[in-house]
C-alpha cells in the first residue's frame, strides 16, 4: 500500500501542478473573452478594459470605461473573485469597484445619468425591461465619486455602496456630500425603472448646501426620506419624508427661530400631490410668535394650508388656498383668511391692546413675480389697557400690489366710537393706500367734544417691520360764544368759555416701542360765571405731553390769566406752573397772582383724583392793608402799610377753611384806618354801664385811627371767616371820653367838655364774615364740587 502510494502521489502532484499551470495560463485569456461577453449580455457598452493580474481565484482589471469619454463611467480598478468552475459557468462571486466616477444632472424637470441611461429601460410590462440575471453574487463600490450638476451648480460627493443582485437588486450606500454623512438604502426591480429608496441623515449641516437652496439657510437637520418611483414615469413618485432641524438660521427668509426651537415637518407624496404638516415652532423675528401647519397640500394646480398663529397675546386659526388660473399667464387665484372670534390681548409697543374678536382676509391674484390682492381686517371693539383708550368697530380695506406701487389704489379705514375712559372722542375715517413697502393714510377725527371740531391727521406705516409715523394738528379752533366747558370737565358747570385752541402731535412706533407727543395751547380765553358776575379774562395755557397714550405732560406747563374779578375781589397776573402725571394726578409746581398791590403764591402741592382733602399754604407779600380791607368789605383804610405772611388753606369734603393764617405789616409804615362797625352791638348794651363805655370808646377809636403797625389773623369758625385785626397806634383826634375812677372806666362826655387825647392805644377788632358773602369763595367751592 505504501509502495503504491509513494509511486502514485508524485504523478498526482505533477498532474495537479500541470493543471494549475494550465488554468493560470488559460484564465487571462478566458477573462478577456468572458468580460466583453458579460458586458454585452447586460447591455453595457464596454469601451476599454485591461486585465492587470489574474489568478485561479481572483483578478484585477483596470482601468475600465463604459461608454464614451465625455459621459461614460470610468473605473480605476475592478477586483473580481471567482473559481474556475464559476468562470466556466460565466459567473463570479464578488466584484469590487475602486475609484468609480459617476455623473448625474438635474435641470429642474428631471434627472439624467448618462451611464445608467445606457441600461435597458422598462417597456411598461414587457419582459425586456426586467432586471437581467447578473453574473455576480455581490458588488461593492469603494472610493467612488458622484458628480452632480443641479440647475447649473456643481456638487461632488464621495460614496461607497454594497449591491446584492436577485429578482430585485438591493443596495446600501454612504455618501459624504461636502463632508456631510448621508445613508442611502433601497431596492431596484423587478425592472430597471422600479426604484424604492430610503435616505437618512443625522446632524446634517444645512449651511453646506446654502448655494443649492432657493434661499440660503443654516442649521443642523435630521432627515428621513422614503420614496418609490417608476423611473420611466417620474410624476408617479410616491413617498414620505420627515425632517427635524435645530439651530436653524432663516434670516434669508426674514425669519428667526427662538432660542432652542426645533423645526419639525413631515409629509407624503402621492398622485402628484404633496401633503404635509409642521409642528408648532416659536419664532423671534419678524415677531415673537408661534406658528404651526395643521395640514397642507400642494399640486401642480392648487395649494392649501391650514395653519395656526399665536403671538403677542393673539391666537389665530387660518387657511390659505391658491389655484392656478386656467387662462395661464402664471397667475394664481389666492385666498387667505385668519380669524378668532374670542377676545384677544395684543402686545404691541410695550402695551396691551384688547381686541373683541379679529378677522383678516386677503383675496386676489399672485404669481412668481407679481401680486394684486385686497386686504381686509375687522374687529368688533378695541381697548388699550391701563389708558382708558378704546373704540367700537374697526374696519380696514387696503388694496396691495407687488412689485410695490409708488401710489396704489385707495382703500379706507373706519374707526367708530373712539373714547377715553367714559368720554366719547368721536369717529375716525381715513383714506389709505400702498406707497412702496409702506401704507400711507390721511383722514379726520370727527369729534363733538368741541362743537364742530375736526382733527386732520396723516401718516405712514411700514408693511415690512413694526414702524409707524403719524402726525395730527388743529391750526386754530375758536370756541363759539356761550360754549359750556362742563362737556369736557363737569366741575366747570355753570360757566361759559371762549378762546382759541391749537394743537399738534406725533405718534411713532418702532423697535424701541411707542413714542408719542402732544403740544396744545389755549389763548385769549375768557371764563365767565353768569350767575354772579365772576370772570377770568386773558386766559392762556400751554400743554406739552411726551406720552400721548399715557396722557402725562412735560414738567413746567403754564396757565396764566390777566385778571379775575369777583365782586370787589380783583386778582391780576395769575400764573400756575403745573405737571400732569400718569394716572390723572396734577402736580402744581407753583401758583401765584397779584392781589391788593402785592403778590400771593404757593409752593408745590399735588391734586390726586378721588381725594377729598387738600391743604396748601398761601404766602402773601406786600399786600396793601387799605386794598385788603376794602375788597373784603371790612373797613376803609388809608396809608402805605403793607402786610406779609402766610394763610394756610384746607379743602375737605367740599368746604374751604382758613387755619391760623396771619399777616403783619412792616414797622414804620403806618397810616389811617376808618372802620364803621359795632353800632348794633353798642345799642344792645345798657347806658351807664362800664361795658357800654368800653365799646363806645373802641367804636370811636377805629372810626379814625392812626396806626404804626397792623397784624391780621384769619381762621374759619363754622361757616364764617373770623378776621382778627390788631393795631398799635392812637386815635387821630381827641375822643369824647374821660376816665372816671369811681366808674372804673371811660364814659362819654357831651357839650364843651374836653375829651381825652390818647397818646397810645392798642386795638383788637374782630370781624366775622360769612364766607358765602365772598363771591369768589362760592365760585371756587362750586367748581370743586
């Protein structure tokens, strides 16, 4: 046995080696005949190939070129593994393609791949389009490059792929367009035109493809796309997609996502119609709003979108519809509507605007390069929170065109029942028209606050951003004779007012908020109280407000008058410096007037709405005693005595009171005072009594009294003003009184009896004056109440 083995093995080895040598010599030649035959059987135009190395089980072929030089497929190397038996059957186990370079193009209408175009095409049912029985088990592409031309813009992407033939050809690949990782998986078959495709990408940097997008965007997106398409009928595409994008930069679209916002959208394609939706996403620009697409659809002939908007306190549901016009021209009929019937709070310019329902519609035609639509907005009522401003129904109708017209068709805006708190301000009517990328308007506020008053205004508002500039003014409105100012201020009931009113103002809205200004003046005014003859003449007032919405004034506003006459009381050169504060409070910074040859003024005090108690101190300087006593109808006085001092005044619950007021004269400036009083009081005292004698002496003394100094005290006692007049001096003549020791006082003498010459006599005279007797007092109380 061993002997036979020893004899046979060398011969077997020799035969095997010979067979191997023969196969090694035979294989290259066989491949040179087999490869062109296989390529021809698959319909591939093999233009060039070279066998560099071939063995019993593998071969390296390259370079290989399919098609012509311009649009063919060129391979740097093809590595093939096989067995002699498989080669005999015309098959190989695996094919590895290195350095493949493939070109594709998209012109906006369809895809073109010159290399694949040479493959057999489906005939919609004929067997000639079925996938051939490919002569390999697996196909691998390594270090390949895909050259894309998309609407004239080039994009190259390295890729690798694994392909497994069968009844359908399954493939999976990895692309890196502009260093972004994209995974592709799919099936081709049962014909060359039947393609099922899945595309996935994680953290795809959108900025890498900014030049290929209609508008450059940035951000990081996760993408999932599934599609099935008949390559012979691209319009039969069926698929679905889902995209999630974070940190998106949408400035090129005029949008900006809020910090941390993620854009998520999904959709399907079927029967040449795209259906889609988008989760709610928060924007920070052009306005801080939240927008979502509940559902949408798009085809070659129509588009619709159901959307929801929420922002600045307003929530709206809306719908956009567009349909291609049958008469061509590239125009579409469009209709946009958005509404919310509930009460809404709109945040604008740092303030809250309350809307009682809101509706918006846009209808017209639009195309890629033009638009001609009509915008309409309606609300049942409006109010600006914490200001008292509000209105009834508001309606806007505005024609709009794009490209923007320098002067568009006119529209109109109407605002009814404008009010400030409980006061009706009037109605607004204005013409509006597009002016470029803005809206210009001019109109009139018609108000009956003042009879027949019309306030013209004009302005412009941007359609692109939140910018508005508005101005208004009244050139010179003369109050009619007999005008009742109680229609403006109920406290002025029972008086009439004449004069001339002027006003001008501006309103500006921009990214910094709302800024407004009002300047008003009243000149040559006369306020008269017909019931008692009190009148204020020469009234002039100025009012400047840096905040029209808040209705506050700038500091140091002034109101002046030439004269105030009430009975015998006469005030002149009045001047009030004031400031209107937010909320309606009035800060009187200083007030003063000339009276009785001197001046009266007060320091600052505040008048607060709803308060029923106030206190103010009047400071008097150089008041002439003679004029003071005459205007108060207390006495007749002569001389140059001037009084200065303080008069604390309070108002509480509709009553004015004087508390501890005093005036005193300057020493050395004396004069004469004559007082006719005390007749009734003296007559009530029995004759011959000491009390009657003292009263008669005082009465005679003040009838003609030379004083050196004077002091006056004023207090309220009930409904009366108690004036205490203290004088130091002497009677101007000899008084018909002598002192009787036994009597214990002075008694009157008659006949030729010499009276007494008083060298020094201090007098204290009290006057009790009913306040209602002073007309000015009554008028002031009447207006305060």
